[in-house]
C-alpha cells in the first residue's frame, strides 16, 4: 500500500505537468483543446468547462491532450481554422509538442531548487576529515573511523583531501603511517593500501589505484534562493546527461538491459524513498521528471520527439508527410513502445520473483 500511494504521489503530478505544458501552449496560440486527460482508456470522472472536457481515465500510466484539428484528417468547420492545431504555423505546432517535455524539465529544476533552498547543499569539507569507511577495507581493518582528522601520512603533513589521495598513491602499496586526531586525542595508525578499481556510476572501470577505503567528509551549507535556482538547474543538466548516457550504455551493453524497470519497479522505489523521508521522495520525483522529459524527446514516432521530427521534415520539404507515411511510422513507433513496455514489465516481475 505504501508503494501504491508513493507511486500516485510521484507519477500523478508528473503526468499532469507534462500535459499542462501541451495545454497551456495550445491555449497561448489560440488552439481549441477538446480533452485534457490524466490516464488512458475509459473515463472514470469527467467535467466539461468551456471547450474542454477534463478527464480522469482508468489507466494512470500517462495522459493526453486532444486538440481541435489535431490531425490533417480531422474535419475542421469553415471559418474555425484559427482554432485548429493543424492549421497553425509549423513553429507554433513545434512549440506545443515541445512544451510537454520542457515542462517536465523545468519542473525538475524548480523541485531541486526548492530542496536546495530549504535543505542546503552538501559539499566536501576543506580539511582532510574522513567521512566514511568502506566495509572490510584496509582502513576498516586498521581501525580508522568516520570523523577522524588526518594530520599527516608517512610524516608528511596533510592539509586537504587531495594530499591524502596523492600520498596514498605514492605509497605504491607499501604500509602507510597516519597520524590522526580523534576526539581531541592524537593517534598513530598504520594501514596498507590495496589496489582497487575506481568505477563510474555505470560500473565501468575508469582507474586502478591504491586505496585505503576512505572518503572525505561532507558538510551542509545553506545558500540563497538565487544560488539554489542555479544549483537546481545545474543538477538537472547533469541528470539529463546521465539519462542520455545511460541509454547509450544500455545500447552498448555496458549496462544490462535487465536494469530497465517499469511501473512496478518505480512504485517499489517510490515506496522506499517515501519511507526514507519526503526529501528523498521529492528528489526521486525530480529524477523521474527529468527521465520523462528526456525520453519523450527521443525521435520515436508516437512520442513527442517523433512529432518534432515530422515537423522538422515538413519545414524542410515545405509540405507535411503524407498521412499514409505518418500512420506507418506511428505504427512502428507503437510496436516499439509496446515491446518496450512488455520488456520492462517482464523485468519487473522477474525482479519481484528474485525477491527484489
């Protein structure tokens, strides 16, 4: 039940924000919006206000905005071309479609900025203070502990964490003697560095070097609203790059395709994040918002990115693709999307079957 509630709290607003982008941009250009639906399939609840019917539909894994004259085959009453999506300029149609993913990315920026403004940001301390110890590492076996302040290594004074990394690397695997300060007491501890692989977030080995199994301590600093907005934008940009790179790594088989998760996995993770605290849940929501924005921009027919490609081709050709060509491409896109959905559901059930 906790996972279901968290899933609704996370995915509901993201779907709403996405469709709101399409809706507001369409309204801005005078396009008549016929339906605004959260979910697909049969109507559960609905109310018509003005020209628009607002719906809550049965299947909550998405949503849609239905616009007047959205397709070239839609019948448009003579004299009402100004309200028709297909009769608008290419750049206007382009922006209406782009607005959905763009709203998800902007929402992520605002969400992360709010978190940073309230909670502050974590950054490494200026001194050589240990923040954590890897289990079963040389440091753990030697008796080093979190919050120890390293004063020197092999009689060489240490002022900052860069000195620690440099001196351990220079040890060439020989035992090192550390003088540390713990609870106002000075102690001498000897430990032997071990050659370890340094991996990135995708599990790729980027370096091999001698390590003790220690990491630098962090401190939380509070920042101004302007700094929080800038940090939120930078954090979103980093997540955009990681999302794109993650897809590339899956294609390259660096990251196994079994890591792809669907609604069940998302619900489970959302439940775990909510149990860990609202800040964790909000950060997870921001991460999903970035993923939703980026993935919708992929040039796959039926997704927003596919429609943007159609508009680009139309701008170059000075005429739209034929309905037959668009329907064929959208059918291919639908097959790809359904295949992907089936695959991630398979991964979800296999994950559950393995006790995940």
